[in-house]
């Protein structure tokens, strides 16, 4: 057998524990990220809960965080190796000899309890600071970026391993029980820190979504008797896992009970003011009537286009509510065939209850554009949409036309 293969096999034998460490770290991180954050976010409250997520998530996150865990060990190994090779030199400056002797007494005197107390206290302080920092990041008032947390995670991890190394080397700790206790304390701290990192990562995702800073992947999950809109977390072999915005809990749905899953990107638009028909100005009234006419045709399009071939009055009115870009370049005959055979949202007219429409808002920097938020009510389902309308100069058309819509989430005040 070639020498390089022998060396590789020997290295693999020495690193037999690495896959176990990677999987364990990934497991802790993923369990934290799927825990009902903003609810019971500590492992002690839900320690027996196992989330059946995709195995690939354990591997990917395990490799990522094992890298941060390995950095302190590698750094200390390199640091101590270089230090061992360095020849001691007597400093030429003797003005601070008393101060240097004092620090030597504090840090290197193996027979004095004061030195042991110093290392022990520093070790406890760094452990507590790591946990306290990560708990602190789970508050709305102090939302620290994940990159900063990882830097802190590495730095404190380095200090923990460093003081473990220094304590063992300075005091020649040979008792197996004491070594096991120190290793257990460090391992428990790092495991809990990885778990909190998972909680914190999901907390940041939700915080950015609620702060209207980003879109997030969501799913509309159709069951036999209801449809739920959830933040998508994972789809494993047996479960769909999502975050329910109303209950603020992670939900697990067996895939055997799911009829259909629709994934889409959505953002959070904040709180909107519900339009009061008795208090609208002329512009607001025209915009809202445009949307009401749009829904009036879309809900009943199958019935109203049943006798249409190339065109008809109701269809012509419907086209004038929208821009050519929004309506598409499909010919009228094809579009009419679509309306006749495809009910709106593939739902029955009897399941439609109506819509709530917000007051129109001017889009910043766009004098002719208005945004309107609509909440559609259906039997066992609710849809949230943002419509963008434009004021057009062509008097032959409706003064306000729809140019696009998108799914967003919002609340009425």
C-alpha cells in the first residue's frame, strides 16, 4: 500500500469522531432554529422534542458551525507550538520588573491558590458572557447581526479553550475526574451556545421580515378542510414544517394530510388603514371602485363569459381596468376560454365572502402610482395582496388601471 494512502487512513482513524461532532453540532443548531422561537425558546422547556427535519440541514449547518468550533482549537495549537519554539529572552527594560513579577506570580505560580482562582473566575466569566450575549440578541431592542454573533462565538470559544489549556498546563492537572468535569463544562456551554445560535438565526429572519426589510419564502398549505399560510422552514420526507404567524409557533403537518403546497415569496407591509366608504375623496373612491369592478368580474367571470367568443361588453370593461402589461398579450379568444374554464383561484363562487380594501397610498417618488392592500375572504382561506394602480391620461379608459399585484402580508389597524 502506498505511503500516502497509509497516512490518509491513519488520519481518518484518528479523526473518527469528526462525523459524530458535525452531526451533533448540526442537530443542536437545527433544533434551535426550528424551536417555537418567540415562544419557548430555551432547550430546557422543550428538551424532549425532536423535529423531524431534512437530514441535509443537519450536515450543512453542522459543517458550518463545526468550523467555528474548530477555529479556537486550531488557533491555540498553532499559538502554543510557536510559543514552545520561541527562546526565552530577558527583557532589557528593567523599570517594570516589579510589575512583571506580580503578573508572573498571578498567572504562572502553580502553588498559589490565587492563580487558580484567577483562571477559574475568568473561565466562568467567559462562559456566562457567551450565554448572556446570545440571550441578549433575542430581544427586539437589541437585534445584533448574525455575523457579529459568529465573531463573538469564535472569540469567546477561543478564550474558553485557552483558559482550559492554560489551567491544565500551569497546574499540571492530572486527575481524570477534574479533566472530565472541565471538558464537560466547556462542551455543555458550546452545545447550548450552538442551540441559541439556531434560535437567533430564525429570530433575525422573522425580525427582518416584520421590519419590512426583506421577503421571505412562504407556503400556502391546503388540507382537507382548511388552508394555512405559513413561513416555510423545511419539507422533509414525512412532514411540512412552517411557522404560523398568528400563533407564533412552529407547525408540523404530515405530508399524507396535505392536498397541495404552493410556495411563494412575500414581504410584510405593516399595518394599514381600512377604507371607510363614507369618508373617501374623489381619487380614493375612483381607485377603490376600480378594484371592486375587478373583483366583480373575476369572481363571476365563468358565468359572464360563457356566451362570449371573441369579445363581449363585460370583458371589454374588464380589460379597461388593467394595463396591457398586466393583462398579458394573449388573444381575447384564448383569454375568454381561460375565464370560462378556470374559476378564480380554482374556487367556487359560493366560497367567496368578499374583500376588505385599504386606503390608497401614494408610492414614494411616483406621483401617478398608488398602492392598495386587499384582504380576500374565502371559506377556509384568506389571501393578502398589494395592488399597484396608475393614473392614465387617456380619457377613453378608466382613470385608474391596475399595473401589477403581489402577495404581501399586512394587518388592518
